[in-house]
C-alpha cells in the first residue's frame, strides 16, 4: 500500500482546518444571534416596566445575574424562559384596554390636546358625559351623539372654494375621534354616524349653505324619530300583546330604556303584572329601573344577580334589553345578561329581547372575550356592603401586584332567547340575518 504524498497530506490538513473554521464561525453566529435577541428582550422589558414599577431595575439585574444568583423580584419567578429569553406572562383580558378615572379638567385637557382640529363644545361636553358614564344606554347615547352633531352642523361654515359635502365630512372626523377616545361607540352610535355621513354625501352641491344644513338637521331628526322613538313605540305594542291579562310575573335585568318604557306603557293601558328587577354591581343600573317602575305604580321586587336562582321560579316571562344584537342572534348586552337568560332557559321561562333594528349588527363574536369594554375599576373596588371594612383608594390601583378588570358586557347565545321584539315585529333570533339583508337596501346600513 503506497504512502500518501506530501501534497495529499497538506490538502487533507487544509480541509480539516476549513471544517473547524466553519464550525467555529457557525458557533459564533449562533451566539451573536442569541445575544442580540436577549438584549432586545431586556431593553423592551426595561422600557415597559421602568415607568410602572420601581423594581424594574432589580428585575433587570436578576435577569443578567449568573446562574445561582438570588432573584431580585418575585415577579421574575413567574416569567417563562423560552430560548434563553424571559417572557412576561400573558395577562387576563389583555385585549381590553384599561380605564383610569380622570377628573373633569384632566379629561377636557386630554380631549383638546389629543387632536389638531378644534372640537365643538357640544362634542367635548358629550365626550365627558359618556366617558364618566353619566350618559348610559345605547338609545340615549345615540340621541345624544346625533344632538351634538346637529350643533356641529348648525355652527359649520363652508370655507371659500370648498364643497360642503366633502369638507363637512372631513370636519366631522375629529369630532368622531373624540367620541371614540371617550368610550367605544357601540353598534347604535356607529350606525347613526354612518347614516349621517351618507346623508351628507348625498347633498346637492348647488344647494345654498343654510339649505344644506337644514336638510342635514332634518335627516338627523328623521333618524331619531323613525329608528328610535317610533321603533320603541312599536316594541311597546308588541310586548303589550305578549303580556297576559292578569297574573304575569315579568323578570328583567339591569336597565333598558325600551324595556322600561314597555312595562310602564303596558301598566298604563290596564295590564296587571308584577316585575322582578334583577341587578348587579358595579353599576347597579337596575335601581333606576326600579325607581321608574315604582313611580308608575307597578308592583316590584328587587334582587341581586346572586339571588336569581331563588326568584326565577316566580317569573313567567323574562324581558331583556341589549346593547347590540349580532348577526347570529347572540346578545351583546350588559354583563350578567347571559346568566339571566341561561337560568331562565333552564327553568323553562321564555325570554324576549327588546331591541330596535338600529342596534342590529352584522358582526359575529364567539364569546365575550373577543371584544369587550372595561369599566372604571374604582366602581368595582369601592363598593362594600360592610361600612366598617376599609375601601381601596385610587392610589391602590397603581400597585404593581394588582390587576383589575371590570368587563361591562357579556355574550348570550341565541339558543337561550325565545324571541326578539323589534319594530319589524316579534321574530326568532335567527331572523336577524334576514332583517339585516332587507335593510341593506339602504347603502348606509
């Protein structure tokens, strides 16, 4: 067997050295990539936590400490280590924006400073009322928003050389943004705003400014009259016909203006019935319903949501309100409505939902966690039935180890709903899609 030559030995040695160099380069590249990822994660965590907690520097030091070093914060122990990088644990309802209580002056300052365009005084006032929950209910908010836009239209002046229909829509945009910043619009308000924009876009350019403004105001009044006030009147008649002549026991939850008006109207027209008002915190809207029904001379009972299993046996009919009726017949309503509908269905009590068609939505949600709205955390934490117990202060909400979420809505599946009362009549929840398709003949829907 011949011995390898000097050239072959040198060539083999060169190839071995190249392989070692390639391995070393690959190793260095991997380490550099890991170091870059770790540095990015550490810097992003430090930026997010430095403003909220004084312990962020200690947490960063613990992250950079060698193995076996003591952990600087108990918060770090809850992190999950993936690919050598510590990640923050996911928060419950992280898709729902937090709400923080604000004073009147701070609110106005934030509204004026959040946009470059001037805001109309009516919009600023309405934004404050909506944000502080002094104006609640889908119908009331929609009427309030349309009333504020009537003031905006009255005070509008078309710039020289501009077309009113185009310029006015641009002027409405910052006003709408202010309302969105105050609180999510909701289906009813969003529907009304689409209607307003559509009517503005149809304006004849040859119309004089005052004539065009009067036309828009008349169309706003038309929406309020036909889609809210008259729709509520039709629903009152539908519910009146569903109530028995005597002995009916109606159960309702929270507060709905159309449900409240329907019960008062039925009582004034001679129907004899009793109402069980079920309520829950932190808003306790049912107290306003109870006060209105008592003032109308209706016999009532008042119970909290945790007492529902004990009072549902007396009810013969449940009438519920909703913020929105989704395309699959589900209710997007005040939190607690799903529990009422579920227990009523289990006990064989029929449930009727009173909802105007302007609250119908083409949207579909699988559950209430897909989209929701957070209430003021102070409303959730400040109430205590025992006066002697200490109450949390606003500063307690800033504690790094406390997370508060007060979800305002839940989702009720259509299978728990017997019928929907609207201005179209009394229909099953599965008819929402058909009604929406019929209303599609109007482009702004």
